[in-house]
C-alpha cells in the first residue's frame, strides 16, 4: 500500500481488521495531508496521533480517522461554527454523534471550515475565510459543509461529518464530486450540534462512495436521551450490494422542465434517467405542486428559528465579548462585531417574521406551506419508490460570483430545501461532469427509507463509474 490515503474508508476498515494496515500510519498520513491543506478546508487539525490499542483495528470503523464540521462540539477542541463570535471556544463536552463514531473506532482527525452558523451555500460566509473547491480553486465547494466536502474530495480526509439544514450536505457533495447523505430528520442526535434551525438541522456523512456513506451512517443513528427529537431507526442500516434497479419506480417531478437549470447539469440528469431505465427502473412523472414554494417557506422558517437560537450569543456566557459602558451597548457591539453579514441578515429576517402582528402572516403561513410540501411527498410516494432530481441547478461557481445577490445564492438549494422541509432522507451522488466540473444526482425516499435510497444510489454509482481523480490534490 504505497498510498494509504487512496483507500476508501471501507477498504481501510477491512485492511485494519486483517492486520494489513496500521491505523496509526493511516492517521499520520491523513494528518500530514490535512496539515498541509491548500484549500482552507480545516479550522483545526490534530497535533498528535491518538493512542491505539491492539483492539482498535477490530472496532467496526477500524481506527479510520474522521473530519468533523466546525459546529459539532468536541471537548477541548475549538468548536466555532465558522463564526468569529465563537473563535477559540473549547466546549466541555462532545456531540453525541461524534462520540458514537469515536467509540466505534473513528478518531477525530480535524475540524472543517463552514459557512458561519451553517448559513450559506458556498462557504464564503465563514468567519475564517472561504474553503476552495479542489476541482478548481477559483470556485466555491458549496455550503454550508464546504470544508468537509472539499476535504473528502481532495483526499485529505477519508470521510467527514457535515450537517444538512436545507441542503448543506447534498449540495457541496454535488459541487465537489462526492457522496452526501441527508438522513431522515430525527434519526441522528442533534445534541452537541451548535444550532441553526432546530426543526431542520440534521447530521450527515460526506464520503467518497455510497458504501462509505452507508457504513458511517450505520453508526450515527440511535435514540439519544439528550435529544428529545431523536428516534430509533426502525431497521438496521445495511451496506448496499445490488447492481440493478428492477422493480423500482423512480418519480421525476412534473415541475422539473429544465428551466433554471444549467444545460450541462440537466443533460447529465437526463442521461442518469436513461441509465436507470437500463438497470430495470421504471420512470414516472409525479406531482409536487407546492415544491416551488419551498425556498420562500424555508427562508422564513429557518431564519425565524435562527433568530431564537442565536440569541444566546450575547457576550455574557461564552464566546466573544466587546466591552462597553453599559449592558445594552455590550450586547449590541458584541453581536455587531461577532456576526457576519449573512447571519445578521437572517437574524433580522427571522425576528421580523416572529414579531407581533406578523407571526401569522409569515411564520404561521410558512409552516402551513411546509405541511403542504410534506403532504405532496407523501402522496407521491404512494405511487413511486423514490424521487430523483438534479442535486443543484448549477456546477460550482466562481468565488464572489453570487456574494452580492443573496436570492441567487438561495436558489442554489432549489432541489434540496423541499426535502428538508418534509424531513425526508436523500442522497447526492456524482453523475458526471459539465464544463469539467462535477454534477450531482439527488435520490430521495420516504421517512426512514435510507436502505432503499442507499441501494438505488449504489446501483447507479456502479453503472455511472464516476472518476473523482481530478478532485485529488
């Protein structure tokens, strides 16, 4: 094994189990790559190799190291959620999902860059500078889990944790040519995740292939007494093996006409549909009449929840404090200096939507639209097994191209947001290139249908045969 980092995580786990790979050497190889990071993908990298005992390689995840998004609390390690207001914050505890994965044999390699408080689709909103796309360093890696996606795509991490509120695992996965899974809401504990929008936030894996996504996710699930919204997954997560789609009906939204989608992205989507048919799948059109209202509803609900969640960052309890002569001035100056422009924008939007006289007109109505969107998916899944769309309407854009146009940035989550509002599982897999940059295929299923989603994604992944080599550094 001349290059240990060329192995997929599953290959490394298997090699550790047979004694053909020393987890210490693997960790050191990844740590060296992460420390030399040319993409600004990391905010912290481990300075020591963890202690491995003789049983470490026999653990389910084999000692294969894990990169973790900056918003997951990790005891004694900077956990800043991409924000200067939390710069240098060292939590006294570790997020449940990170602790679960560590116990299963995935030690912490590094913390990854992200949009501040997970608010963004490009990673340009990070208080620590933008992460770069390894396919083209003049372009964004997507967001908000852009650092995690860039690290995995570049080969400086075997796999990574991200979070998905409106598409923040799936969209950067699509833009960097890797796999990103957003699980069913509640299937993974949110305890220890620095909150953005609590009714939407969900942790998910970013990996090189579907097998690695299934493997990591299988040790992320479970009921957590520290998170009242967490649920026990009704079935064990299996590693997918099939290479056919016989008996599977894939739904394509009637509203998906190609309008607003880059031609190259849409061409790859249509090619993926034809490939799915050759594997035995049946393609049907389904109606999702309220999908078009998803972005509008999301950008009321998510900022409203953010305005509540971020009220705790006031310079009193933890994080940055800007001294002033009186308490109100201290609050004001701390939040002015500590929060970036996009976070301020969303706090103001959310506070307005929740204010007296506007609550029913905005927040209440958005929640009713959310219910309609969930009903649309429920009705659609009565006739189809899975729903497929492009993951993002475009390939990665140049740094700064959308920074002054928030609406244009928000529309990059056009296909991912409705699924988040419905709380459903979805995966993005790379399905080709457009203009030399990766495109993504999104596959969504009913609640707790991760095994079905992963199985279909694996069959298509094998048939597509996407080569991620240009994404390596």
